[in-house]
């Protein structure tokens, strides 16, 4: 495997393939990412924000983003956004690589990193990476630094 990490400067055909796969699985969050990116609402370009993509050859096989949390006014709370790995590339630690990259970046800008998921598999994945379950409004998991 020749995996490398990178960043989008624009949404490309490679992203479109990843989007198609996510929609086949019933996930709408990459469609939301596309809509927000194209409108300029969210391009992961505010201070402390970033996104990372995993690329195998010329194929985008995963994506994950970091935003200031939009559900509050505390600038020290970040949010994991849109973590997705192409089904053919799951089980190869790509999700972990993406998430760890986001966590390391978050440590430089935030005191808390939070997210929301209703997927039990995703919940277990995040907990494996140090997140704790939460019942606070606008989050199901949080990681405090």
C-alpha cells in the first residue's frame, strides 16, 4: 500500500468517488461536506481548522476534518467532522491514521475535541482512540486534552 496524506484545495473527481460510496451506504455527511465546501460555509480554513485526505495511488480513500465546534461559542472546543473511509480500504488503519492526524492538530488549538455519531461501530472506534461517551447536548463523544 502506498498511502499518503494530503489536503483538498478544491473538491475533485476523486472526492466524487468517495461521496458516491458514502451515499450507497446511506451516509449523508459527505454530501453535507460538499454542499458546505461549495457554498464557502465550511472549507476548514478558520484558525485551528484543517482536513486531511488519505490517498492510495490516485484514489482518495478516506477523509476527516477538524472544525471549531459550531454548536457553542467556546473557541477552545473543536469538532471531528466527516470521518469516512472507502469500504474497500477499511481494516487497514486508514481511519486511525486520519483521526490521529486530526487529534494531533487539535491539541495545538483546542482543549476539548467532540463529535456526534449514532453508529455503534464508530462509537467503539472513537473510544479506542481515547474519546469518552458523553450525554451533553450536541455531542456523543469527547476527548479532553
